[in-house]
C-alpha cells in the first residue's frame, strides 16, 4: 500500500465515523423526543386523574435579564399549566431516573425559575418513572405573615379600646 492509499483510507474512515456519529446522535434525539411526547400525554392523563384541569400545555413566558446594562430576553416553556381548587400550578413533567429527583440541581433551578416567572400558587413535579405527582414548595418563597398578624392584633386592641372608651365616657 502506498502512502496516498493509507491517507485516503484514514480520511475515509474519519468521514464515515463522523457521519455514523451524527446519524446515531440524530436517531437518539428523535427517540428521546418521541418518548418525551408520549410521557407528556401520559402525564396529562395522570394529572386529570388526580383532579387537575389542564389550562395550557407548553406555555411560553419570558423575562428580561440585563447584562452590563443591556437587556436580554429569556424565554421559558412550562410543560403544563394546571388548575385545581381555583388555584393555578405549573406542572413540570420529568421522565427518566435522575431528572424527577429534587436532588438534581437542574430540576430545582428549573422549578424555581418557573415559580418566579409564572407566579403560580404552587409547583407540581410529575415523575413519570414512578407515575407520581409531587407538590413542591420552596421555604425561601413562603410568605411570612407573622408580622402582619401582630399588627392586626395591635389594631384590634386599639380599636376595641377606642370603642370601649367612646362608650364609657362620662357625659
């Protein structure tokens, strides 16, 4: 074999390897997308079975971030917006073994972003691996009304004192 033949065979091997890799990657992606669509349909049925009404699917929303003072629009897409008991929830549908876990930081960040963007009453994580629905709350986002409660108590006492004083004045 000549040097030219070796170079030609190596080049041909590299080209065939790249084409095979691209084909494998494309086929794998198509398979994952098909499985995700099927999983989403099953999840919608699971949500309905648990009393949720489906308001919207693949709902887009956006917000701005500023990089060195320049705005940049960020778009997010929630798997589903659902309603139950008069409250709206963002439902994130996850399939696979790791992604439905809240130990996965990407899942936590995604849910937190949805909460901040859509401002729902709550978040729902639909684990299609186990076919379970989980309600998610972030302690840092819970509203603390304890100070308001004390203010209302003080106003109540003041008002009661005012009324009692008015009624018992000696004229």
